[in-house]
């Protein structure tokens, strides 16, 4: 009996939840990032992020510990850069003359691992 229930759960997962992972989910209209649909990532120096923010090109920044991912309005690439030890993205922007009330200040999301 337990084997039949387990087989049923595996089948449901494969047909239901698994399908959402592999394609657009019409029920939620979202796409779960997988290896096949994750955005292309380009590694760049921290100074390039600062310059892009100063020019008003950065839509948002995701903070993953000392790794920053940022996105531009002009393309679908994801850019990756690394913070220096002991600094925050807020300090980096402030030290480069970009205050939170500045219209160029991007949305910042701090993601917990």
C-alpha cells in the first residue's frame, strides 16, 4: 500500500509540480529559474556596477552575501560582481555619491541564503 501511495506521489509530482519547473506555469504565470531558463550572467568589476548606477541604467540589485547580481533595463543579462570584505552595497553607493533619495538609486533586494 505504501509503495502505491509513493508511486502516486511521484507521478503527481512529475505531471504537476515538475511541469511548472520545466515551462511557464499558466496557473501562476511565473517561471521558476532552472539551468535551462536562468539568465546569462556576466562577471564584471565592482566599479562597472557603480558606473552603471551613476548613469541610471541599473533596475535592481540582488545581494547574495558578498555577491551582487544586477540587471540593466537595456538587456536580459545578469551581471555579477563581488563586494569587498566588510562593505555593503549601500556603503559602496553612498561612497560614490549615490544617495537613497537619488532618482538613479536602484531597487536593492537582500536575499537570505
